[in-house]
């Protein structure tokens, strides 16, 4: 201790300051370091938990995107199928309508042809009924003969 005295250092004061320093270090360690360490550890755990959750969320987002792409592919395939079926049905409806129209047209054509035949027959009957009168009138005017009568002309026309 004499060496310290020669250097101008009081050994008792140095010892007291060393004890004070040790006490302050112990107080800081027990009252500040440990609670601060606990707070830092808790914060570190929260950060690690957040990072873990972020990784889980990223993985979940990736799976959702993959599922979305699969669903979109399936929707596209279904859309194509629906469009094809709709187009096929439309073509079938057009074909059915065309066939029905052709059938209707044939039926109407037959009806019209039958009506024309009936009108032709009615006209022929009408002409045949009126022909003797017309010939009689014509013959009377041309020949001025009373012997020509309706029955005679009808007989002549029927002989053909």
C-alpha cells in the first residue's frame, strides 16, 4: 500500500470507491440489466413470432394463389364446355327449325297444289256448264236457226 501512497493514491479511498463501484454494478445488474434483458428477450420472441407468422402467411398466400390458378383453369374449361354446348344446341335448334320449315313448306305446297287443282276442276265444271249456253247463243246469232237448242249442243259436247 505504500506504493500507492507514494503515487498519491489513498488506499482506503480506493478500496471504498472499488466497493461502491461493485455495489453500483451489482445494483444495475439486478435492477436494470435483468429487467432490460427480460424486456429484450420478450421483444426478440415477439419479433421471431412475427417473422414465423409472416412466413406462414407467405406460404398460405402462395397456396391460395396456386388454388386460385387451379380454380381459374377449371372455370375456363367449364366456360369453354358451356360455350361449346350452347353453340351445339344453337346449331341443333337451327337444323330442327330448318327441317320443320321444310316440312311445313312441303305441306303448304301440297295444300296450294290441291287448291289449284280444285279451282281448276271448279273452273272446268263451270265452263262445261256454261259452254252449251254460249255455243247456243253463238249458233243462234250465226245461223239464225231455231232448231239448235241447248240439249243438242250438250249432246254434241259430251260425245267428245
